[in-house]
């Protein structure tokens, strides 16, 4: 065990950096709540952003994630957190040399033809350097920042505090399962060996998908804190927005397949549609780059997703109820089913409409905002609900991808694309296929 394990000293330093701002926010919100002071949500949200915005690590990643989950935080908080970008200052060359020496040995430079001193990208848990292998191949080397294990545990405590604050502010959404899910996924993201297996799994699942590209892993140059893979050239999605309509439609088709083919054929979800996690090639195909946040969903849950779709498509209330129960919602009253159905009908609406269209034709430019607010009001009136943990990343992906399709102005027949994916779906067959594929790829089922 090295010097960067989950150390008390590392956690204490992290608490000191975050705790003052978040603790002050907690005190003020408690006063507003219990002393009858007027709540200043905008000020509270701005303070939370300042508490998180200068940090590398999980809190920044969680902030970005929560900004995509309807009702994960108040709207004022979401607006502030959307401004957070995973572009923290990169660690310097001295850190890089120490990390590479620790992971690959003192002769690490001799294992590359070239290795760039400057980071090509800096994200929340690590940074990426361009390199060239001894065979001349272009490589991407992702190095984890120092003391991330301590940072994660400290940040998870702060995250629990933030959820507690929100529960006092608004008890509509019980965030216990959301917290469990984020905790499990963040701890998993520390293990680059696990991410390497996820990457290899997606390479297998998408091997016949010409519109999606998955990097190759170099196991001999990878460890738990260093992931070396092939470098894939492409441009950011936002730069592709100026392409002709047909080209943007092709990009959207490829994004749809990149996320949803593994999900509905194999129950494997890429849970992070963040703009930095993919790039676009000249031909409109997609490079899928980051595999830290992957969820293996049980077959019964995928069946529930399809049941909900059929319930919306056929306006079948029994199907809707069965779908919600398959997801893990419990003890739903008739009124609560109606409230959740508002959101389900919005999400599935484009998939039930057999024509070429935009993913959201409301013209608001804010995917799902109005429907989320309407759903929230109804759920609050009925006393609140506890979303199952599997819901978190699936809903995040749906909203995140919907936003991508809106950015592109893509016009597709979403109904036919979805029907092609779920044609012949068999829950038992999926369960058997999962066991075989995951065992072959060496990937354990997610908790």
C-alpha cells in the first residue's frame, strides 16, 4: 500500500478546504429554515459554487452530475453548478515524473518514444498526456491526481452534508439512494484497472458499430492509477454544430448507438455523457473516450424501462405501474403513479412518435426543465418519493444525450431507432448474456 491511500491527514486537509464554505452555508440555511429568516437561494447557490469551483476531484464531478439530474438540487443551485467545468489547472511536470516513475518504474521514459510534458486535458480525477509508443503509435496516458483516495472519502462526507442541506430545503426527493449510487460510482472511478476492463468491454460490445470508436488499452503500460490507451483524433461536439443538417443527424445517430446499443442489448450503461467524454471525427463517427462511470444494470431493470415505454406508447396504466415497480419504486399511490407518469411521458414522448423530428419540439432550449418542474410540484404535494439508485445514471444519460441532440439540432425518427434496438428483447436471454460477457471481460456486476 502506497503513500496515497485513504489517509486521515489527506481527509483532514480536504475537510479544511471545503468545510468552511459548506459549513457556513449550512449554518445560514438552518437559520433561514428554523428562525423564520427569508431564504436567499441565489446567494446560497453562489456560495456553494465558490465552495466547489476551485477544486479538483469528486466534488466537481458530482456537481456536474447533479446539474443533469432533475430535482437533484434546487434550480438555483443547478444554474450555478452548470458553470463548473472539468478544466482544473493541470499538475506540473514534477508530479507527472513522480507518478510515472511510481507506476512504471525508474526507466519509464525508455518505454515511450515521446511523452509530452504538458497535459493535453485536465479533468476532475486525473489528467491526460499525449505520448508515442516505441512502435510509433499515438497514445493517451491518463494519470490520477495525488491523494485521490483521501479526497474521495472527504468529498463524500461533504456530499452527504449537501444532500442533508437540500433535504431541509426541500424534502420532495429523498436522496438516500442517489447518495449510495454516487458513492459507489466515485469509489470505482479511482481504479483505472477497472476502467481499463470497462473500456475493453465496450470495445467488444461495439465492435460491429462502424459509427463508434473505442480506444485500445495497453495493459503493459497501465496500472490502477495510470491508464494508457490509443489516442483517437476528433473535434469537440460544439465545433461540429456548424456542420450541415445531414452531417449533424449522422452524429446524433452514432451517439444514440454509442450509448443505447450496449444498454438495451447487454444492460451496460455508460453513465457520463459529459461533453469532454467523446469527440467527433470528420465522417461523423464518435470517439467514446472515458469509461470511469459505467453501470451494469440488471435485466429486470431494463425490462422495466421497456415496459414504461410500452405503457406510454399504448397509454396503458398497468404497464406504467409495472415499469415503475420493476425500476424499484415502492409503495406508489395512484396519484404518485400519475405524477411520475408526467416525467415518463416527456422522456419517452419522442420515442413513441413515428416521424422525423427534433428530440424536443417545445422550443424552450432547456431539455426537460418545464416537465421536471411540473413533476416536482406534484411529487412534493404528495409527500415525496425515493428514486431507486439505478434511476440516477439512466436518467442522467437520457437528459445528457437529449441535450446533445438539442445542441446538434438533430432531426431523426427516434421511434424507429429505438424500436430497432429493443426488437426481440428477452429479459432472461439478456441475463444469461450478461453473465457470459462480463465473465469474459473480467468485469464484476456493479453494486
